[in-house]
């Protein structure tokens, strides 16, 4: 019985470590954007179609909703222009900028 408990704890620990999310690496001249597509296969097509702007898949934000985080080269295209171009793509449902959120500071001195 103790062996099963130890094995379960060990297995659980390994799963937690392997599922730990890592922060995607973003270089100085890259910005990020959130894109919702109609199907998972559209991700590689977007990377190919927008290669000139440095569009690269970083991570899945929501697998059931097909929302992905992409990086792009902000020196090659503005965020507003990229949003307009991405929304014109057939397999893209929605596009929005990715905002960095900072935790609120407490009111107590």
C-alpha cells in the first residue's frame, strides 16, 4: 500500500513539473498579439502567410477556443496594420493586442 502511495505522489510530481508553463521568449523588437482561428491547422498557415512580418506562434492560450499567442516584428509592421491584415484572413475569427497586466499595489502604506 505504501508503494502505491509513493508511486502516486512521484507520478503526480512528475506530471506537475512537465506541465509547468514556461514564459515564451520575446526579443526586444518583437510584440505579441492574440489570434483566434477557426481550426488548429490555421496556425502554421498564418506563420507562412505573414513570414515577412516575423509572425511566430508562441503558445496556446485556449485550446478549446483556438486562441493562440503570436509574436511579430514591430519594426516591420504596426500592431493596428497587422490586426487589420489578420482579420482579413479566412481562418481568423478574432484578433486583439496582448496587454501586459501588472498586479495592483495595495492601498495600505
